[in-house]
């Protein structure tokens, strides 16, 4: 590993300067500068059929002393009128688009959102899902086929462990569902690859789950059999404990935190992992390796740094989020940093 690569690993966001990036002047409700590689996340719904103690969507909200319950436009036609209005407005920015939640695929609006996105020449379309209903049929077509027909590029599936019994403990489904099983993935992964929809498995590092290099190798090798060529291991996000209101999740995260700095030291010693590149974002850092033809990403993120960076550059839009209440924001909190306010 090069000395520069290793230096950034430890200095992280101290080396990030948004002013070195491409910035585009754009008129929202007020003039702003938009990061040239900006992504639009459509937050479909806050509801999820799983109840993960490490839920990232809840942590993003509750670390700011907010209750994780979003207001929404109740009328479907009005919701889609507003979504299309926002998509048309920001089309000149040529953003990538991600569908997220909650669990986006179980929303009654999901299929219609996917079809709407297909009308726009979006440079990259991604969905993040727990995968539990990808093979379910709606109006005679499976969820995965709606994504393929709409020319989605990436399919991110959260899977905390390769052992289904352990995964169900880490990602429990209160209604008794099994979630996305390995039997499901044995169908989803090769089918998606064949159809040009690139799947990636996302595994959160947890002390009671995958927590070291041997575990990462077992995880990769297990899913290589299904044809997977893209895996990401994530460190639990850092956050401001003084403002976190979900004490149960805070304790869980404290007890289960696995530091990637320690894992990376072990990866450096393992010749099977060939370093390829690193990516420094405004509150996240990624290292990418090649393991026997599988792209292995590893990511750490710090919500405290995110707030500090945005507070220091309030005229810059780093990312955009379309919320269920119709607001387009520069924040994952739906009444904060509003770019285009919905006025019913």
C-alpha cells in the first residue's frame, strides 16, 4: 500500500476540501452551489418490514434528536405530480438517483416511482433494499423485473451474515418473514447479472456478526458461488451521542462497533486482497480491494463530520433527498436544509 493511501486512511476528512471539487451554480428556492457528483436519494417511505437494531435510516434521523416518523403527501396523484416537478427542475444537474427508505420495495408507490424514473435520462439508477420482496409479483411481474425494465444500474442488498439463521437474528422481521434468504439470492444474483443489473451485497461489520478478515473472506467466498462480484463491508456510523435519542440503538452500536482501521491493518497483511483505490467523501471514506475478482469495498462514515462540513459550507449542496412530505432537501431530516419547499 502506498504511503499516500495509508495517510488518508488515518487523516480522513482532514484532507477533504469541497472547494477542490466541481461546483455548479443552481437556483433552488435560493441560489446554491451543487457538488458535481451529487446524488438524489428518493426516500420512498420510512416503513420497513425488518427491525434492525443498527438501522442507518433511523440513526441519520435520531442522532439529531428527531423522532423517526416522517410526514407524507397522502394523495398518490399529488405525490407523483410533486416528484415529477422536482425531477424536471433538477434535470439539468444530471444527478444519479437512488431509491431508499425504510424498505422502498414494499411501498404501494414503488412500482410507479420506478416507471416514472424510466422517463428521464438519468445517468445512474440505484436501489438499496433488504431484498425480501425482490421475487414477489405485483400485477404479474416480479419487483426485480420492474427494476430491470427501467434500466436500473445497481442493486444494493443488505445482508448482515451469510448464515441465514444468524442473519435473521441481526435483521429480524417482526411479522415472521424470513427476509432475503440464500435460496432467494441464488436466484437473484445470477439473474440480475444476466440482465445487466449489477448486484452488490452490503454487510455491516458487527461484533456479533462479521467482524474480522476471516469472517469477511468466508462471506465473500460463500457468495462468490452465486456469482457475486461486488461486496461492501461497512463500519457502524459515528454520531453525536449528546443528541442521540434512541438509547437502545445507541447502546447496541456501542457494544457492536468494529473499527475498520483495525480490520484494514489485517487486510494489508493478506496478499489475497489487492488494493485498488480509495475514495474520500465529505463524511465517509472508502477503500476498495480486489479479492479473486470480487470488488471488495469497505466504508466508514461519521455523521459528526457531516454536520461540521455542511455548517462550514452552507451555500453548497453535497447531496439531495426527496422526502415523502414533498420537500427536496440537502439533509436526511425532512424539515432541515430545504432546497425546494413543497407548498400544497
